[in-house]
């Protein structure tokens, strides 16, 4: 009886394992893989340590930090494509083991910022990410450099003028007339009295070079040094100090989020928004460029 029982167990084991044995014989042994070894996870520097973070979590965290949550979904979808494009551009240039910077919001930070609206807002960003799944902007079959800023001075800047190279033909000067109507279109800052001289501006009116007590620097370097809203600015002596009046918010290159929002309110789809700001670019799937 025991022998008969053992024979039955052996027979059942053969029936269960036979397909696996045949598969291994034909295809060779399989290798166990983890999603962490693919593009589903990215390496991110968090508090000085490198951690693996789910790609979607990281990118939604970038969206949360980079664009006002109250904006239209089409605006956020345009931003989502730029986030994905930037990520895969860095991956294709530096390899899939590249470490990204600590420039995203964790869910804990989102909860802190949004309070009771966390679930609703997160779902909005998640939807925008999923509805543009796999889409990146390209030029000559390569991911573009897709800069963006909160608000221009009334037009964006020309890439060749800013970077001094023909490498960014899709970054053209684009009119954004409604940007000048925005709440933060003009701001003032006070600086200590020094000798300042604006040496040159680009065609959009942004400062290219300025001298401070005879020492030259770019308009962007000056903006970052003093925490100015924009590198489009004028200077005026005022009560023993220097008053700086800025126009716009950010560097003025690429997509103006404010104008993108106005286009979205006019029922323009995110694809049209991106085509406007990145002239001659083409939308492609990630699988086509990797």
C-alpha cells in the first residue's frame, strides 16, 4: 500500500514539473529578475544617501514640486511629458544607473503642502502621468532639452542667444502676451549700493551680461546670487540703494507655465502646447529612443 502511494505521489510530481523541465530543456534556465533592475526604479540621492525609488513615484513627486496643482490637466500633462523627457535624456546620456538629484516631493511632503486635498491632488497628477504614458519630446530622434519656467516677461528666449550654440534649434523666441498680466509679472528688490552696469541684453530683454564693481557675470548668475525673480531686470538708484525691477519669474527659456495654462483654458491640448514652445519637436514613445 505504501509503495502504491509513493508511486502515485511520484506520478503527480512528474505531471506538475514536466512542463517546467521541458521549458528549461528548450530555452535554458531562466534568470530571476527584479523590477528594481529595470527602468521601473530610479536611483535618487535622498538626505545624502542613494536610494532606489519607483520611477512613477519620483516623477509624480517632480510634478508636484514643479507646477501649481491648481493648473488645468492639459498644462500638467505638458509638464509630465517634459519631466519624462528630461529623465530619459539623462538616462540615454549618462546610463541607466545615473543618480538623480533630491528635487522631488515625497508623499509626506505632499501631505504637508496639501493637507486634506492630498488624495485628490495626487490622483490629478497620477492621471496626467498615466495619460501621457511613455511619451517624450524628441528632435532628430533624441530627447530634447525641455526647459520651463513659471512666467516669462512677455516672450520666451531664443536658445541660440542664451547658449551660444545651434544645438537647440527647437528653442525659439515665442510670444506670451498674457504673461505680463499675471500677478507676479513685475517685482522689485533692493540691493546695497554698488556700481552696476548692464552690459548686454538678448532680443527678449533678458540681461546677458552685467558688471558688479567692474566684475562681469551673466544675468542668470546675478539673478541666482541675489535671489531675483528673473534675469530680465532694470536698475535704478533709490534712497541710497539700488532698486531692481524684474519682469517674469524664472529664466525665460522653453515653456512658460503661465502661458501653457492660458492655452489649456482655451481648450488647447497638451500636444499643441508643447508644439508651440518646442518648435519642430516630435512626440515619440520611450521604446522608440532606447
